[in-house]
């Protein structure tokens, strides 16, 4: 019977897409673990908690401070990008008005100018976004480290066997996100 089950599981995992194999194997191993655990281990009950990383990175005081710091840091560059975009828009509108009366060479020259300004704007936007994301990741990685330390401390002090971060559905009775937020200062 056991070998028949193994054969069916093997056939199933081969038929699944590569990305789903790990999930299927984890489910099978988890089910096998539950079946092989002695009855007293199953009856003892495992204390499980849940933490919403999204809420921590959105609502904690360190996250709000980091967000404000990053926004202040990038405010000038963002304004420059907006000014450049407005300049491009104004020049494009002016070109549209002037195009019927421009000579062929002037029209080509102004089209190239607009294309150059647009390419410069796109490059600056890309650089801005890359710098912004890099800076945000730097700030938020330290918050994640602090949150992980707070979660470990709560798990140790309150006897949690397992703390899960991010899940599809969670019962409010196992959600300890508010405790982590308090540990991080609000």
C-alpha cells in the first residue's frame, strides 16, 4: 500500500509544473510527518502565531520615519523630473501649433530636440526609480531585521512553536502583528 502511494505521488509530482513540485513535495512531506508523529506529539498542540510583514512595513514607527526620510531625500529630484516633463509637454504643444508653418528642416530639427528631451527624461526617470528602490530597500531591510528580532523575542517569551509571516488567510486569534508593532515603538 505504501509503495502504491509513493508511486502515485511520484507520478503526480512529475506531471506538475516545475514551480509546483516543491509545493506538492512539501505538502506530501507535511502529511507524512503528521501520519508518522506519535499520538502524544499530535495531542500536545503547537502554538502558532502570525505576523503581517506588510503591516509592519507600512504602519510601524520606524517604517513611517524611513518613508518620510526617503521622500525628503528624493523630493528635489522628483520635482526636477516633473519640471522636465512639463517642459517636454510645453515644447510638444508648441511644436504641434508651429508644425504646419515650419520648413521641413526646422520640423525635423525640432522633432529631434523633442526626441532628445524625451530620451533624457526617460533615462532620468529610470535612474530615479532605481536609486529610490535601492534606498528604500536599504532602509526597510534594517526595519525587517529589527522586526525579526522582535518576533524572535516574542516567540521565546510567549512560547510560540511557529510564527508565520504572510499567509493567505489567518485567524485574528493567532495574529501577533500588533505586539510586534508595539515592540518596534508603535
